[in-house]
C-alpha cells in the first residue's frame, strides 16, 4: 500500500493502532500463569470439546501420523525419548473436565502409557490394530489423550502416533516428531538443545491469556457482529449429490488431493500479490465460486481453520 494514497482518517487509525491507543487488549503480553491449577480452554479447544461432547463415541478428532525412527532402535530407547517429549509439554499430560459448569483443562504431573510393539505381526493384524488405534475415541476426562505403537521392521522402525485434536494440530505434530527424532538420532547438534528444552510458556498459559485478552467489551461487540452476520444462514446446502444425506453424520468423509501445474501456481501467486491477499484467501474464494456454480446459493458459509502464523487470512 502506498502511504501517499491513505486518507487522513486512515492515517489517524493506523497511528492509533501502532501506538496502542486504539485497542490496548492487542498488546497484552503473554506470560506464564501465576495460578498453576486448572486453566480455561482456548477458543479452538472449546469448539473441539463441544463437538466431542455431542459425539463422545466417535473418534473424528483423532490425529494419526507416523514418525520415522533410527535404524534398529530398541523399544526402550523409543519410550525414553517419548518420555522426554511428554515431560516437556504439559499439553500431552492434559485432561479435560467440567468445573462449575464450564470446561477446564488440567495437566497431570505424570501420565502412564505403553508403546505396543507390532513388528513381526501379520500385515492384516497390523492393519486392524492401526485402524482400531486411529478410530477408537478417547475419554477426554482422563489423560493421556494419545496412544502409540511401533510398526515397520527391527531394522527400520516407525512410530505410529495417535493424539486427540484437543492436544495438537497439523502444525504441532511436526514439532512432536522433530523433538522425538532429535532425542533418538545420532549426531545431534549441541546448538539445538535449547530448541527442545522445556519452555516456560505452556499451552494452558496461552489459553488463559487468550481468554483474558478477549474479556472486554471489544470481544462482546465482535461476537454480536458475527452473530448478526451468521443469523439465518442455510443449515443444509442445496448442492446436488449422488447419495442421500444421512439422518445423522457418519464422520466417514475422506480427503482428495491434487496438484496444480507450475504455470497455474505462478499465475495464482502473481494474482495474490497484485490483489494484496493471501493464497489461502484466493483459493477459498475459488471454492466459494465452485459451490455457487453447483448450488445456485448466494449465501454460503464455509468452515475453515485459520492459523494467523501461517498467513491464511
């Protein structure tokens, strides 16, 4: 944006934002909680927690991933490395309960878990066990909310890890994998040690900070605005389908991946720069257009997970 094109009103707004006079809540520093007892849930956790209460017998919020391990790693070493990771991150020892009518999260000092060794089993047995580990719902009131097993071979083991979405997401599971591998792989760099030391700020500190940050009239006015904007939106899309919509959700969806050729990707990136938007915003707009073409609806609501750190919106 060229600042010469900014109106006096916009310039005054920017000055107030930059100096912190317009909205002080955006400058509340993130600090460790002084009360180390139970903490509130973050807004993202609360949404997931509500969904799990509505469907407690469904493992829809289980995240499964695989972590490559060093060749011929003993099960004892794998357990010891994972113990370090679990000790470093309170969230991996956290359970969720109701207190005074509201959900709270509480980290236990120690959690007990086992790593099943499935190496040497028949392929069909391994497939069945992995399917069970992935789909079996967690009791979110009892930590730990993860389970794991070792698959592959003695020479090339792989850790299969399943964790509830209340504890992790697609980004943080990469951190778990990286930290576990750092503890196991030889030739570790000394300079990396500080990256995997226990951090003073834990996720519960962030959740409490987020709640306090939005405990203002600003948040109330924002909530009222979006409540008004979303009022009366269609609960069911009119997109034609080749299957009858089930009376209750089955959670048996799937993902479809595809690649864009290099010329099209370059054109999309060029458009985002010209329009000063993120690639996520552009692709979401394209998706809206596709839904409109199929349904004819001009009022469409799409749920998407937004991570500000990834510049999605």
